C-alpha cells in the first residue's frame, strides 16, 4: 500500500530511494524464507516502480529516512523493525512490527503540535 499510486506513494519525496530500500529488504526476506507471499509482495513492489539501486542510497540502508510531503512541509522518519520469532512458538514466528520515529526536530515538533490525547 505504501508504494501504490493510490496509497502513500505520491507523498513519498524520496520514492526511488525508499522503494528500492523496501525491495532490497523484501528480497533478503525471500532468500531467508522462500515464502510465496513475500514473492508476491516483490512482484507488486516492482509493478509500482520499485527497483533495486545498489550503491545509490544517500546513507546506510540501516538508517535510510522516509521523507513524506505534508502540505508545504517535508516530514522525515527513520524506522526500527522488530521481528518476533521463537522455535517453540509458531504463531509468533516471523511476526514483524515496524515503527516510524521522527528523524529531525521539525518532524517531531509538527507531530507534537498535532497529537491527539486519548481520554
């Protein structure tokens, strides 16, 4: 959904770099798991324009920021990925949660100014 023209893609300022980063992560996951569902995600990512671009990122793959257009501003995030897995727990095997964290003060300030407090 994030790479779809009907989803988040039109707002991603660094789409070529970000989509290539996601594609490389999916390809690495495919090598580990040989999961047909991952193969389908790779196919769809490529259909949305994702291309592997080795050596073209502006920083290490580990810390590639996602830059999103928000009105006349650009928000910048880095992500952390947690993969749950246990040889004894099949239900948690390969469960992955990705969290996006503000990568600069402007993004932090904008998010704090627009946060909603749950009651």
